[in-house]
């Protein structure tokens, strides 16, 4: 097989979150095969170069403007993609983050154009909690444009790769794409994200945790409301929310809720957490709570399970594929903060149940391996 071209506007070290992690994991997984992948991405720094010579990086002057970042990347990357595609004799182009990384221009270079859709834009726009009216207006315009474009490139691409049955069903419903054109290839656990360090981070052990960017669709306001009920009955347990800034208005809303409920000493928002520290947070937590409103997959659920932790989560489509009720955790009706509080309280006082559910979580997580995911992806490429 010839070289493979991967395209993403979001790639570490400048970008975080699920898309950046997915892009890096897929690229590094393919590097272990004999397929010589090359990757096109962008950064906020002029003349930035990766040590890996197969990663081509463009300067994006609008990197920190969500809307303009992706539109500008599509414009400035076309010439480089064409040049690298020809010089490296690539057999296909795979956009790893849908229209955010490719509005369809790659179709001008090759018919062998694949896209990954991790979340449809229809899914993402369902949650606008904590967003100002002004931001809602501009977000509506941007997301409407992206949704229309995502629909277009789903039609013109040769193959659509997605990461869960829930997202596949959303693609079929929203964009009327043939079931046969879509392939579900799940994410995998990459333990390299969690490395041990000589520096030890000391944490209290009597806490539960959650992880996710501080954006409305993560539903942290429901978790804080529920934990307020928990704190009135259990005066010891604490809640740690690990997540980097994503929406200032929403982050302000969360802080106000914590202050309103007088939970400043019980709820902690941790930002800029290193991999080693996050590893220890997972390790010493009681269990994991997940209140996201929209997810393409829920990679942090797998991370938590790989540390042998039970999970209590709102019952949304993608989550149901990972959490089996009363096996590796509990599913709670979406937005039901009262029942969520009851589940947290009951699990927290049942040590045997925590151990049993945690053991099942660890077993379940072992199904999601890099080898399996890359094998499935290469199988789709080879159908080319």
C-alpha cells in the first residue's frame, strides 16, 4: 500500500480534547504498520516544525478562534495537501475531524477521500446551557454552516468512519447517508497518555471525579446540582472536575453554582492537569461520574474503566455502548439529578459493590485495543 494522508486541524501539543487525542492515536497506530502515514495539521506558532518529518504543520493565524480556525485551515491546507499527496504518492486522504479539517476540498485531489465523524454538528448544537445570547447567535450561524458542509462531505466522501453506533445512527438520521457507507470503528485505550512520574501528587482519597472540557454539552451543572444533594447527607466525600477551559460563560456558570450551594470546600475544578497527575486522580478516586449530554463515544469512560473504576452515567446513546447497568456501573435517566444523587450515595457506601463493578470495568476495557482498531481501519482502506 502507498502512503496514507491524514488531515486534522486539531493535534497535540497545541490542541487538546477528544479530536486531538483521536488524531494522534490513529496516526501513531498507523505508523506501527507498513503504510507510511503522513499528516497535515496546523499550529498557532509561525514556522513551527514537528520532530516527526512526516507531520506537516501550517501556521494558522486564527488558531484560537474556533470558527475562523477551521475555515482558514481548509483554505491554506489545500495547496500543501496536493503537493504532499503527489510527492509522497499517497493512495487516499482521510480527514480525521470531518468538515472541521476538510470542507470537501480534498475531493479535488482524489476520489479516495475518507472522513471521520466523531460527533455530528446536529448532536453538538443540542446543548447550549450557559451560553450568552450573543454567543448563541454566532454559534448558530457557525454550526449551521458546518452542519450543511458535513452533510455535503458525507455525500461526496468514499467512506464515513465513525466511533459508535449512536453516532452512526445520528449520521443516517441527520444526513440520510446509506448504512453501507458508514463503518463503526471504536476508539481504543492508549496507556501512553498515563505515565508514571517520580513526582508524586498527593490527593485525598475520599472523592469521586469526572473529566471533560468545560463546555455546555458536558452537563457539569447537573452533576453539581446532584452533588449538592449528596453533600447534605454525606459530609466527607468530595467532587473533582478535571477539565480545561472551553467556554468562559459556561465556566462562570459552574463557579456560580458551586458558590451558590456553598460547595467551595467540596467541589474542585482542576485545570491544566498533567498526564501523570490525571493518572493518580483516576487511581485514587472512588468512582467516576459522567453527565455529558452529547458524546460520540466517551473516551474518558474507557480511561476510567482501565483503572478499574465503576461509572455512574446519564443514559445517552453512546454511553449505553460502554456502560452495562449493574455490571460495570449504573445508568441514570438523563438530567435526573435526584436519582443521580441517590446512586452516588448508595454506591459510595458499598465497598463490595465498588470492587465488583470496578473489576468488571477493567475486564470490559480490555476489549478496546489499538491493534483491533488499526486493523479495522486498514481493512477499510484496503477496500479502496
